[in-house]
C-alpha cells in the first residue's frame, strides 16, 4: 500500500508531463498552419483589393465620358456654336467642377482649316477680346488643320489652356487624330499639362463631335464631318489619389504607362519598388482608352509581426494552456461532481420558479381573454375545443372547463355546423377565414356576428385554429342610420340643384312654346286667306316640321328633368355611354350657362367609352361640378369650362377645368368635408362635393382636386365598364 501511494504521484506527474509535451507540439503545428492560412488569406484579400483598383480606374474613365457626352449633346443642340458663358452655365449646375476627381475641367477643341484661321480668330475675338492662339514649341509642323482649345471650364484653373493649338504637339495630335479617325474616345500618352501647377504627368481625354448625331460609317466621312472634340485634361496623380481613396486597404501600388520598346513611365506611385522581390509583386496589364498601362503592387506583407501572426501566437499560448488544464482534469472530477449536484438543485429550483411564473402568466392571459369583448375559442384538427373564454362558453351554457374536449359536432346544431364546414375546411388548409352571420344570444335576440378563423401552424402544418366572434350589430345599425342620412343629404342636394335649374328650364320650355304659337298663328292665317288652289303646301309642311321638332325638344327637356328628379337609389347599374351622360347633363344646364355667357366645351380624347353605373347619380356629380364652376367664374372677365374625357389604364378620366385660378391652399383639405362651403350664405349647402365624392367611391372611383395649368380642376376617375366586367369574371 505504501509503494502504491508513493508511485501514484509519479504516475500522475508522468501522465501530466506527457499530455503537456503533446499539447505543446500540437499547439506549435496548429499555430504554424494558422499563420500560413492567415498569410494566404492576406494575399487573397490584397488580390481582391487590386482587382478593385483596376475596376475603379476603368470606372473613373467611364465617369469622365458622361460629361463629355453631355458636351457633345450641348454642341449639337446649339448648332456647334457655344459661348464660354453658355458652356459655364451648362457645367456649373451639373457639378462638372467637383464631381469628377482627377479632371481639371471639361472643354471643347475645334478643328479649324488653316485657310479659315484668320476668320476664326476674328470671330472669337468679337466674343472674347483676349482670345489668342498659344503655340506649343518653337517649330510648328505643317498641317492642313489646326486643333484649337476654344472653351475649357473652370477657366480659373485652365486659363493657360484657352487658345492652345494641341495639334502642334505630337502626342496630343496623335490621340486627337486617332479619335477622329475611329469615332471613339482616346487619350494621349503622358504629357505635361500647360495648366498644371507642378511638373507631373497628365493626359487629355478626347471624344469626337461630328456634324451628324452618330459617327459616320467610313473613315473618310468621319474626317470630313468632324467639328471638333469634347475633351478633359486629367492629372495622373489626382486619378491615383481618387482610386486610392476608394481602396484605402489596398496594398501599396503604382500605375505605369507602357511606351515603345518596353519603356515605362510612372504615372502614380506610393513607394519605391526597386528593392522588392519579384515574387512579392503583382502585375496587371490593362488597356485604358487605347493606351497600355501596367498596375503593380506588393501583395505580400513585409512586416515581421502582424496581427495575424499575433493571433497565431495567441492560439499557441491558448493550446498550451489547454494542455495544462487537461493534465489536471482527473484530479478535478470529484469537485466537478459536487458542482453538478449543486447545479441540479439550482436548476430544479429554477424550473419550479419558472413553472410558477408560467402559471401566473397563464392566469393573466386567461383574465385578458375573458375580458375581451368577443367570443374566443381554440379548436384542434379533430374539431375538439382546447380553449374558451367565458363569453364563448356562456353561449353554449357551459363553463370553460366543461367546454374543454367537447366536439364541435356535439355543441353546434346540425344546420349551423353544415354552414361552417366550408370555412373549417379552408382554415385547416392554412387560409384565414372571415364572414358574417346572425345568431341568437342567450336572451333570444338576433345578433350580427363577424366570425374570424385563424390557422395555428407548427412546423408548417396546421394543428388547429382560433375562433373569434365579434358582435357588430351596433355597427351595422349605425351604418344603416348613416345610409339613411346619406340618402337624405343626397335628396337635399338634388332638390337644391333642381331649384337652381328651375328658372333656366322654364326659359328653355317657354322659347319653344313661343315658336309653336307663332307657327300655329301662321298656319291659321294661311288657311283663312287661301283657297285650295292657292294654298302653299310646302310652306305649311315646313311650319309643321318646325312645330314637331320643337315639341320633341320640349319632350327631351322634360324627360331629362324627370329622369334627374326621380328617386334612383335602388336603380341597378347599367352600361351607359359617357357621351350620353355628359350631353344629358349639359342639356339641363344649357340655359344657365348661356345666360352667363360661359363658353363650355367637351373634348373626347377617345369616343365610345362606357361606365357601369347609376346614370342619374353620375349626372348629379356632373351637375354639381358644372354648378360649382358657374358660381366660381360668373363674375370673371374670362369665363369658360372645358371637359376632357380620356381613358387611362382602363380608367375613365373626366376632367373639369374652368377659368378660375384655383382654390386657396388653406381650404383644399376641407372642400370634400360635409357642410363646408366657401360660397356666400344662402348660395351653397356645402354637401355637393361630399355627396359627389361618396357617389364616385360607391362606383369604385374617386374625385380629386388639382391645379391644372394654373386653373381650377376636378377629376372624376371611374373604372370603364368592359374592364370592370373582366375583373368580375376573374374574381
């Protein structure tokens, strides 16, 4: 026993040391692997950044092309003659001076024939006295045409470039000629910009402008039709800074221009690459608007201690520490068992507390459900009750406990259950249901209930449904009272309109009666003075035709008045031509319009439009809008009403526009409210627009006010009859 006691600590120590050594070895291997993983991840991330750098260089030149294309459109729209002030007024609101990083500005270069050069200078000096040609170099090449920078903005930065003859210098000339010949954009090789403040590389971006909207098909035509170029001077350093600002986490990189015989010129560089190993270099060749560039970057980090290396070291330390923990694991088992036993007791207490809290919440939820002003129940897929509030159970003269487990087929009478079956089948398919029906309460009174079935899902399967019955009898009673009041307002509005039309209609009937009386007297005179031989039969028949037409006219007026004045609330909807509705309404308002010398016109943008409607009610809306316009403009010097009828996306639009100058903004939101009027006392009821709005909404449409070309305008928007019938068939 003593030997065993003496050996056991050594065995334990040996076991712990073995675990520790093994853990350190594993930790070192894992740390090295992780470090290499992070290094490769860093390289991959740098590659992604550099691909973004290449993409952003292409994006920058794509952005430069947009204002140049706008310049092309500007010169086309002004017959290729745009002054500096007009170009500036075009450029400033479009942000051409701030929004395009790297570009010192945007301008126009004109191609001028050498023979026309003196005329060109004279014309430009009339606009700008200080306009002069600026030649590049002491010896200018002999060319038939010269390329002159005519305009460049902002002139504050580019003053030295105005008047510059770009064809004097080889790189500028080659890029411009290439652009003219191909009809495509082109940039120069790196040059020293005359307006640059430092000696640094830059280039010009050319976009040709031809006399035609599109570049001609052949090269000879393109040379012949060229007017000039929209162009932009660009600093390479600013372009590089723009790309760098969008890729702040990219590795150090430089942009190099590739010339003839593998010559290279740095356009932008972050650091010196001479001492770097070529294996650390990432090189990408790209063609930028016809020029070959090379993007170079250091994709491998040269820092010995990086964040990723620190993470690897930290992982090594963590794994080593884990080895110490594992070596002492066996000695802590007893203590762990004690802790687990304590944890079980604590967990049991927490479960008891949670059960008690859950019971309290359950009681609280029952209190809320029982307090709801509705019948609430829950039924499972077998149609057995699993929950009822007191109101629901009272309906069946049971307690909630007695309701539990009862089948719906046992609780409901057979005829009621059969009516509910279609709704139950749909809700068990996962489709919520809502419907109204009438039941008898415990006092024997009939009540209107809105019943809703809501499916209960578990793992996308319906396991039951919630039933909510809400008593809406009082709501329906209020709706009925509201409909009766609406009908009273409707009748009141119609009587008001009939009163306004009475005098005009009386005059409309009186004039034809006068015509009939005169023609009858004329006939009597002819019959009394003539015998059968000398009787003028043709003239008699003419008088009879006039009397007949006049009688038809009176009949039409009376028919329209009778149709408008009768009670049409219960009339079914019929398909009615819009032209007939408008003409019928205008016939009733004709005398009132003529008396006030109002010019009323109807413009049918599309004929043959039909409405499924109650024609009398639509006529009342038209009558109300015409009446409002008459009252609003009768005292104006210019008095007219225009009615435009059009079809917009299967909707009939009837727009009323009068010569008024619109409704005051302070009352626009109130004009559709009942009893609100801006007319003098005794002249308006304030219910016309409110009723008109309600009538159109009942027809599936709406009435809106808007200012149309500075004049008062109301728009009736209604569904066309054919589109309505298609919707009904689809539903």
